[in-house]
C-alpha cells in the first residue's frame, strides 16, 4: 500500500443531491479530513439546508443521488444502491433540542446505545462520560428536571459515549440562553479538541463558527458557496452572498496582552486594539472580529473622539459594493471599513492615502481561538 | 347469578384483550409509522366495527367461518369440527369486533411520540425492534394500557355478535349479556337485575381505572429501565 493511498482514505467525501418537492434542491459537495480529526462548520441562514445535510449524513434521510464515503467505507452510493442504515454508521448525533429520552434517567440516556456491551464495560463507559461532562449526582434524574445546560451535556455525553467515527452536532448551543451559551461554547471547544473525533457542526452563529471550526462551509439555498478556514472566509468572502451571510468582515488572530477595568488590550498584527474583556475567559489566543460598518475613517490630525481605538493606516483598496464602498486599510493588520460614496469623495480616499481608522472598544469582538491551549476539559478519562 | 356465564365472559374478554395486544401492536405501529399513501384504506377497515351493527358484522363472520367457506372448511379439516357455535369461533368474532378499541388507542399513543426520539435511538446503533421494545413501548405505555382495558371491557358487554356467531350454549358460548337476556325472557327479573348490576359495576370500575391512568391520578406510569439502568456510585 502506498503512503498516498492510505492518506487518500483518511477523508470523508460528501457529494449528494436531494429534492424536496419542486421548490428546494439540496446539492452539496465537500470533504472532511479525518486524520488529523477536523471540525467542519456548516454555516448558513436558517432554511439553507444545513440540517437536511446532517440528516443525510446520519442516514435518517436518503439523498436522491450521490455518494457519502468515510475513509474506505461507503455509507451511501446511488450508483450501487448502497444505503447504510443509521445504526451501522457508528456516529454520534446531537439533535438541536437534544431529543433526550424522557422515560430514561441521565445514566439511562447515556448508556442507551451501549446495551450490547458487557455490563461492567457499560458502567465504566457511562461513568467516564458522566465525569467528563461533569454530570456527577445527576445519574438518576430524568431529563425533564435538568436545566438547559445540563441537558446539552447529557446529549453530548450520549453522542460521544460510543466513541463514534463521526460526530454530528445540529445547532449544538442554540437552545441555551446567552450566558450559558458563552460558557458552554468554550467547554465544547475544549471537549472537541480533547476527544479528537471528526465532527460536523451546523450553526448560524459566527462566534460559534470561529470558536469551534477548523474548516467552514457556507451554505445557502442548499448549495455550498465557499469552503475554507473560518478566518479565510470571514476576511475574504468569495462574493457578496457569502459576505452577507457571514456578516463579519475583519477576523484576525491576536493575543490578549493585558486587561484593565473591563477592557482587554489585544495585540493583533503590528497593532494594539482595545476591546471589552470576553465574558468567558478562555485562552489568551483569540480572534479579533470587527464589522466593517463599525469602522469610522478620519483624516490624520483630526480631533479626539470617544472611540478607544484610533489606528493609523494606509489604504490598500477601494471597492464599490452597491450603495456603500468597502475600503481596505493596512493598519498593522488588514481592516475593512464600509463608508458612503460621499465620504470617499470628501476624504479623498484612494489607494496609498494615510488615514485614521476609529473603532469603539465595544465594536471589537473577542472570540477564543479554537487552537488555544488554556481551555482543556476538566477530566481526561475517555 | 350464573357463575359459569360470568367465568366464560371473563375468559373470552381476557383472551381477546391478550390476542389484540399481540396483533394490535404491529398493526398500530405500521398504521402510525408507514408513509404509504393508501394507508387510510386499512385505517377505515380497522374502524368499521365501530359503526357496523353487531348483527351485520356477526353475519359476515358467521358466513366467513362457516362450513361453506374455504376458511371454514380448512378449519374443519384441521381441527375436526366447525368453528361457529364454539368458544374459538366466539373468540375470532370478539377479536374482530373489538379491534378498533385496541388499535386506535395504540395508534394515538404512537402518533404522539416525537419522531426525533426514535431517530436518536437509531443513531445510537439500536435496531428498529429494540427501539420499539425499549423506547416506543415505555413512551406509549398509558395508551397501550388504555387499548387493552378498553378491548377487555368492550368484549365483556358484547351481545349481537355473540348471538350471531356463538349462539347460546351453556359453558361454551353463553356470556353474561346473553344470560341476562335469557332471564328477562323467562320473566326472571331478580336474577337478571343481579347480573346486570354486576356487569355495570365491573364496567364502571374498568373505565374508572382507564380515566384515572390518563389523568395521572397516581402519577405517570413509570417504566423500569432494566437493561439501561446503570449502577453508579451515587445510586448505590
């Protein structure tokens, strides 16, 4: 066996087509590296077909045509009429509202798929999952008595306890309130790193995409518009559609250098940016995210304003996008600003012009970097 | 009171409810989960005994199992005697007559199950049969109890079908309702009254049980988790 032959097998190939009546057609192609295990984000607005893709991957729906191949194993192939049922795909699926069994306790839910194992092995596995997800003391509680965050952990424990080959997460955090979501986002990121299971997560939340994803595919109307790393896609959307969907023009890696009175000083590129301290402190390695419409451009030497960040830079490009103009500035890192045509003329904005980019601290969003090191899961028994 | 008739009636109702549970579960599963577009044809056949006069149903059953039908001849060849006017014949008729009383509560219970729970079980590697046993039955247990109890109670009180198919043979096909009719015909009002009151009390008690279960008077029916129950340090 040649080395290229074996490395070829270490990926998941998805190429499926499915019509839903005459209105909606799903037609998606993407690949997912299995080794090293990768987290792929399917990103898109609701109704774009993300969950339908996940259901086809799980074997809960059949595509009309196409191929789903994981390593050497064919899960679905319309040419050979091969259809592997969901039971035989060895996957973990976390449903959007968790779909916990109301008749079973927390331990019963987690151990539900382990009946074929000897009972000692089953106990060990269930207890390890309970420890990993910090569910001690809740073993005999029914799901209806758990909080949203606890239900999310039980659903995750149930999905990973069988050590699946592929983990599918449908909007894993959307059913939670905002503070819980921020906290569990960090935990989920640490857990996915730790478990090292190839995963596909569906979301329409850009913070989730940045925090969890190694790769990202932007989905709209049942099609893949762009694939790449999340950072690539946010900074360089292929077209206006992608730019509108992701809604965040500047995403750059940075490092928290210090915090002071609720403000964080972040080193990004050659510049220092002041932002609000992130709610869930995780690693110091972060993404700095700035929306282009939050950036104000001023001529050099104008008076002080309330904006905490005043970055001097050089204009790299001026691109018209309909009513507004996108101005790309190099201010130690590439930064995009959206301004009106009138502003371009008044300020004589052109390539090479020196300019000040002003951004309020509150408009600089900090998202923990997925490869950050400080956020490790509490236990390592799995 | 005619204790022979009472014992026979309970035996008939018990067997009917038991067999309807065995036939009704797969039938109801199919009716609830199948996406076949013509499934309403089967649904309406199942519901037919609700609207047909018992004499009409009894007449067709009598013809179908009688010695002149292929089915009746086959039975006579195998068993040695014809099916009508025997306890077995009466049982067949009762099962058909009470079919909707078991199947419809089953279907209603299955219809109310969130399909994602079943899909979650499949993605956990649990087969369709094991999902049915370990998840669908516990989730629909109240509906299953209702169906069994209703078909039992309905069989207790049947009259027309019994008369048509079973006749009136002491110890073989004479049920409580036929016995009451006989006593009234013989102007034995005291005996008829006693038996009638007995049937009334039993039927009322059975219905009380069902409605109490559905109103969760004793709390929701709990299902043991024999296989899934995992002993943990906290529960020991």
